[in-house]
């Protein structure tokens, strides 16, 4: 299985389409009560995107507006703008600490003409949004999830993300290390072995990894293991079992990794994650 598929399998993307049609007036999104991201697709007409700080951007062609994490923003259009949109919330398997959210910038604003590989999934979604077919809501949700995966693939292939996990996946040598670590998280990875997998010397590997991924190889390994442990905790596994699954010799070692990564113990993180899930 390729690494993008593996990540999505481990840390699922869940989209909920909540509006399709013409936007008229002012719509606000991402206030403090929200724990999910948003994606808006303008498929015809014109609209204005505004940040909470008041900065504005006019969108006058089919475009994607993707906020992977909660962020206050506004969409504004008049009746004469004929802005036809599809809007959805986006959630992830372990919440906002998911490697998927951490791999993405705060906002992605992309005209569809710059991502022609998305045309088929875009057209299918628009056709479904304009229909009155049975099962429309369920199909739209799944199509939006497919669309987001296609968007991530486009960003990787075109190297649109300069730093982080997606940048690493597009690198011909670092991607080998990421794949190995993801496939065997419990393996006792050391810097020398990771450099060997990357077909590089240790002295070249370590600074390159930090430059592209934005963190040291050991910090990345810790964060990846913690992310997997979070997924296992949500599935009902004990802290002791989670530690064994991700390569830590004891629950206390896993707890130290949790405190380093998210400033919470495993049990405190789980309690917070479950409370956030109830808000959605």
C-alpha cells in the first residue's frame, strides 16, 4: 500500500457536506466552538473570502478553499454574483493532532485550472450536488472525501507543500525512510539505520530531514508513534498495550512521549479527545 493510502487508512478523513447551492449574503465559519476544518468549492460565479483579521480575497473562477484546521473565515456573495458552492466540514481520525492536519498549511486556496487532475472528481461531485437522487447526502460525503484525497495527491505530486510530511513523501530519498518508519513503527529505529534506508550518509541525512520535514528524525518518529498510540487509545486499547504496539518498552515511556508531543498524559489526551468528539 502506498504511503498516502496508509496514512488515510490510519487517520481517516471524514467529510460532511452541509450546503450546496447558491450563496447569498454572509456566512461565517470556524468559530471557537468548532473542532473541525472546512472545505468550500466554488464551481461557478464569484464570491469574496475574508479572514477574521479583515483581509479579503475575490474568487472569480472555480476554486478550492480548504482550511484543514479550525479557522475563522467568512464567505460573502450577492445574488448577482451567482456564487454556486459546495461546503463541507472535515474531521480526522484522532482530531486536530492527526498527521494529516499537521502536514498541511493553515489554508489552501487553489483555482481548479491549476489542478486539472481533480476535474473528474470535481465534475462528479457537482453533478451529484445538482441532482435529487436517492442517497445524495451519503454519496456527496464520500465524493468529498475522495476529492480531498485527490487534492492531497496533487499537492504531493506537484510539490506544492514546501515542508512537512507531504513534502517528505514527495522527496525521492526521504520518502523511503518515512515509508519504513510508518510500516514498522515499533522497530528500534536509530539515526544510522534511517540514514542507510535513505541511501545517504548520516551527516547529510539528518539536516536534510529537518529541512524538509521541519523536525529531526527522532522527533518525527516520536510524533508518529504518539499519533498511532492515540488511534489505538480511541479504539479502546490500554495504555500498556498501546506502548507495546508502537515500540515503547513501558507505559511510562509512552507517557513521556505524550507529554513531549501534546503536553498531556495518554489518559488525559483520551478524555479530551472524547469530549471534543461529543461537541461535533
